[in-house]
C-alpha cells in the first residue's frame, strides 16, 4: 500500500514562499494522478492542485492559480507544491493525496 510522508510546512510572512514535499514509498507516483488539498479551521477540505498521470494536465482553483505549482519527480518518487506570494488566507493544513492515500498533513501558517 502506498505510503506518503509530507514535509516543508511552517510559518511564513505574507508574500513569502514555501515548498511542500510528499515522498512516496511502497508504490510509484508516476502510476497515479496526484493532488494537494488543504483544510483551514472550520472549513471543508479543498483541492488546491492536481496533476494528471501523464503529467500533461494541471488544475488549480482560482484562489491559487498563478501562485501555486504542483510537480512530481519520478526519480525521487516525490511530489511537490511550490507556493509563492502566500496570503494569510492560505493558512491551513496541507495534505498530499495519491490514489486512496493521504499524507499526514503539514501546517502552513501565513502571518506577519
């Protein structure tokens, strides 16, 4: 069963950047479509990025489009979420999602 381990969250000032990583084991990411989700306190979990199995198609909601980039390194079996121009509204726990598996979540806090 695929296992996912996230890293890279933290505290950042508005306008700053973070890169989240999600390392996979017991399976290969290039066999799956992959995604990143986030959940803020009191809100539903929402998808913020997805990448097709082929890598040819990405999708982002308007709230992060142009600021977030999803990618995958097949050699490292790791997926990433590059987040730029961060806003306080981006504060949430971020989760990677592959197949039916979820990462453990990593906290991102955007605050001055």
